[in-house]
C-alpha cells in the first residue's frame, strides 16, 4: 500500500513517518513539503520515496491509496478535501480545521466521496485512555457528573510570531492546539455526550508584547519571528454542559504561575480518576469502608503507532474508527462555541 506524507515537519518526523516505516504493509512513495529541503531531508533520512513540493502530484498518482496531512491547520481542510475528491483515504492531523465551518465542509465531502477521513486525535489510540474508558463504561466510578480539565503551562508559547500564533493560519491558540486533545479525551471516555451549552473566555495577554516576552520554553520547529503575528489565545477558561457530565476547563500555553498542570479529573459519585496527560492515571475510591487509591498497570504501546496501524488497517477493512470525522467533529463544534462565547462574553446554546 503506497502512501504520501504531506508536510514534513515536527509531527510527520516524530510520529507519522516512523510509524508508517514500522508498518510492513506500507510504503511511503512521496514526501511532500512546500519547503523543498524538508521533503528532500525526509527522503534522505528514511531512504525511500520521492520529494515533492506540490501535493497534487501525489493526488494524481493512481498508486497512492492514502495520505497523511501534517501541515499547519490552515491547510487541513483544503488538502483533505482535495485528497478525498481524488479518491484517496486521509488521516489529517488535529485539530480537524481552523473553524467548525471548515470541519463541516470536510465531513460533507467525506460523505459525498465515501473516502475515509480520520482526524489525528491520537489519544483515542492511547492504551491508558482506553483503560479509563473501560473503567467508566463498567460503572466503577458510578455516575460521572463533572470532568475538570487542566492544560496549563508556565510561559510555553510555541513559535512566537509563526504559524502557531497566527489566527489566520492556526485558527486559535492554546485551546485549538492543546485543548483539542483534552476535550477529545473527555468526549471519548464519556461516550461522546451531546454538548448543550458552552461558556468560555479566551485571553491574548502574555505573548502580545513579543519583544519583551520572557519564556521558559518555546517549542515548535520554526521558532520565533518577532516581526510575525501574535493574535491567538494564550489562555482560556470555561464550562460546557453536556447531556451527561459538566466539563470545566482551564488552559494556558502561558501563565504567570510556575507550575505545569496537565491533567484530566473524572469525578464520579463512586470514584474518581486523574489522568496525567500523556502518562498514567490514578483511581480514587472507597472499598470496604476505606479510602483507596491506585495506579492500574496498563500495558501500553506507542499511541501514534497504534493510530497509524489502525488507519492502515482501516484502508482495507473500511470500518468506522473512533477518530472518524463524523465522531470527532463535535470537538470542533465545542471549540468554535468557546471562541464565539469568548467574543460575545455570553453563553452559547448549541
Ligand atoms: N497529534 C499531535 O499530538 C500533534 C503534535 C504536533 C503537531 N500536531 C499537528 O500537526 C500539524 C503540523 O504541526 P507541526 O508541529 O508538525 O508543524 P511544522 O511547522 O513542524 O510542520 C508543518 C510542515 O508543513 C509544511 N507545509 C505547510 N504548508 C504546506 C503545504 N501546502 N503542502 C505541503 N507542506 C506544507 C511546512 O513547510 C512544514 O514543514 C498541526 O496541525 C499540528 O496541530 C499534532
């Protein structure tokens, strides 16, 4: 099975390409990047494929079955739609798109073409997250009535002035970049309950004065362009009422508190779970009249490998994976409502 990787930056090199390379069913035929040196570097590093700068070359090749879209957010919808219309199956990175409207267009074309469109909500393939889902489904936490989400870091804005901090490219900041993963984990573990109302506030404060911003870390590949743009949320807060539990959240790429608090608390009437993001989780409950807490042992495999293997398998089986656009689009809807609520300073009824 031949595939193309479109966008050869951080996530392509950290996850998609090595995971495809580990899958014996797949051959990467094209590495595509608008920057020719990045596509060429991948060809040399992985010892296969052809470097291209225009993704249409891959879409016009009948040998290509599927593509990974690993570009900045502004190109997700365009490339995924072009690829599906060219008869290719697609795994497109998170967030689905910059806006809910773009995500709806992606879903529409997915339905029209019948191609696979999975979004890179990789935590749905994380073994610890799946173990939490099983705990909740089995009723061990009782009624889960509140989930608290924290994705807060101390002065850690990515690529100041670049693609991540430019709304026209990224669609938003801390919420759309980090929050998307957290909200997606919550929705997945809760069985995707329908959101009912959303209230949010988003702040663009710490990175605004780019020249004087002092930071702890600045991740992202093409870091720092102080003549660029900074017009996204560096912190966000809010509440989502669903037909099931209430979700409250605080997120920050940057805050003036020197703590990184990245976890999700699932609070049930019989027990609770704290998932430390990207790591293990702890269960809190009472058994035989005693308070107990424990970290379950979960055999875990790299979640990106799980995600890519599931996608490759899906190209053959054509089953609907949990990362299907039809399922995960609700997160795009919630994030849009958070941004809309923040702009209007009032609650949005969905
Ligand atoms: N799943 C995850 O945990 C995770 C982690 C990091 C990034 N991401 C997502 O992956 C995407 C890429 O992020 P990144 O950190 O790898 O960014 P990056 O800037 O490191 O890489 C993006 C690459 O895409 C290229 N590109 C831009 N437009 C293109 C086009 N039209 N055709 C071909 N190539 C193009 C750029 O030149 C760049 O090399 C983002 O949407 C981001 O949200 C997901």
